[in-house]
């Protein structure tokens, strides 16, 4: 489970050798590097064809806290091992293939050619 992932705007750095992910964020005119935890994905055997790519479903959850209390939200990613790049939209990564579609609690992001 990942906690507190809300906004991934900015630059994301990944050091493959040390397996460290840094997220560059700007606040009040100052850039900060924030170390991100790896996403704990649950890989499934569910499949979906997206633009002639066979994709597999992976899910994870994260928790947010706001004025209405604490909420656990679900993220569904459809990734394809046919493109062995462990990245995806909105800063989500760490799967054994490129994420072609991401459903972040009802907000759908799709990659196109």
C-alpha cells in the first residue's frame, strides 16, 4: 500500500542501480526532491486488449485524509509486458511493462501512440 499519493505533477527521477525514486516538486518557488516509496502492486491474470497490446491488470490502494476523514482509494493499471518499460502515467511505475491505461479512483488516463 502507498500512502498519500495525490499529485504527481513535476519531474520523476528513477535510479535503477539503487532502486530509488525521487519526485521533484515546486512549492513557494523552491524545488524539493521527495523520495517516493515503491508502489505495492497486486498483479492479476485479468487481461484486456488495448490498441493490439495484450494488457494485464494490476491494482494498488492508497490512503488520503481530508476534512471528511480517512479514505482508501483504489488504482487499477493495465500494463503490457510487450513493451518492457516499467513506467506509466501520473507517476505510477514498477510493473513488468508499460502502463497503457490507469484508473485512479475513477479518473481514467490512457496512453496513445
